[in-house]
C-alpha cells in the first residue's frame, strides 16, 4: 500500500480577526461560568459540578490565548513594518 501524497501546494492560511475571536470566546466562557454559579448546589447534588469548572478552565485558558494572539499579532505587524522599511530603502 502506498502512502498518499498531495499533488498541489497547500493554500496560505487565512488571517482574520484572531484577537477579537479569542477575546469573544474567553468572555463567553466566563459568562457561562458566572451564569452557572447560582446553581452550584444543583450541579454538586447531581454530579455535574465539572460543568462549572470546565467553564472556568475555558476562561482561564482563553486568557492565555488572548495574551498569545496579541503577542503574535504584534510580531506580525513588526515584521511587516520592518519588511516595508527594507523595501523602501532598496528603492
């Protein structure tokens, strides 16, 4: 059996509003956590307390994601500015 290999180049990755997307998702996780807090006793009694902690973990990991994508976005902008300055010097 032969291994399948692609016969064409992979497309360039799409860039979108990554910072806004990750920030929005993080806010949703924290809102879900806060919305479930009044039902803490019900979750505990029915063995579903992990739902609450999953939302808190999602919000916490989202904060790490927001930090990461902001740093990445700044690095991409710095690289583009340096490349533009280098291109301007070569003209």
